[in-house]
C-alpha cells in the first residue's frame, strides 16, 4: 500500500487555517458579483489575476462554495495571471485542486493550462464523451487519463498531487488513478489560466482553484472539502 498524507476535511473561510498555506502559490475562490470581472488571488502572493474573454465572468448560476464561480462560455474565457514566478512545478512535489462543473458531455474544457510554446508545457482538462480528466505534457497525447467519468450538471472536486515522483488523481476525495511521473512541468512566458477550452461546447464552471508548489496534498483517499479553502 502506498503511504498517504494524513487525511482530513479541509475547511475554509473562517474555519481552521491551512498548515501548508506557505506553499500555496495561487488561490482563487471565484467569489464576486453575478457577471463580474474581478478575480482575487487569496494566496499570500496575491498575483494580479484577470477575467479574460468576452463572456468570461463570475456567475451566480453555479457555485461550489460562496456566491459565484467562474463561467467559461468560449475557448478564450478564463481567469488568468501573467505573474507566474513560483508557479513552475519542476520535478518536485505539488498539488493542483479545483472544482469543475460541465453542463454537456461534449464540453472539451481545459480546467488549468500553461500557455505558450515552451518545454514543460502542460494542461489539465476534461475529455468530451468519456468525461475523463486528462493531462497533456509538451503537446503530446494524454499523459494521464484516469478511468472514472466526471459527473455532468454537478460539481466535481478534483485534485492532482505529485509526491516523490508519483502522481495521484482524486475526484471527490477518492483516488481514481496514480502513475509514476518525473516530468519537469514548467510555466511559459505567456499566461497561466483556469477555465477556457479547445473547440468545446460551453458553458462550464470552475471554482475553488488552489495551486500548492513544493508539497503534495494527498496520496490516499481523503474527505473532500466541505467549505472554501482557508485564506491563511
């Protein structure tokens, strides 16, 4: 059995603090006004983050936690930052967490993506039809494809953590896939964003995005978050 990090419910807002908050490099609650364009990074870095695209907005139509989530209705709709010092994972440990809501089985959504042509480029997305999570690396075909299907018209809590050269994928706190992974993941010189897509059918919604660099979050089943991620 692969040893795991001690499991526990992750509470947010005014709840217990995050003992690994110092490792958090990007934290987006996607909280705002309906049809708003203000995106706040609640990590200690407080990166400038903007809503891009003609229809990329915070929306009260769906929200995992809080009043709104980020809605993508077009390929170019995303919450993005061009301040990505510290967001490259390299070959070390990290965790990518978010909640994702798709309204159509054909949605080809990119949930998180590093833009630009560069060595180490990666993105994590949602396959149409099979509704699987996937990660592409250096523009190749899917590097990881967990076997479970994401639920439609429902929130899916997703985590991708890597510890000691092994990547782990979770949906709702349940481990759905793991594999050896020594890739050197890098952010390029364009932008890093959540939401958007590649020739997909929309809308899709993204909420509670947290990027932890230098430490994995989990390597075994855990209790999924019941509130927004902590801000400290």
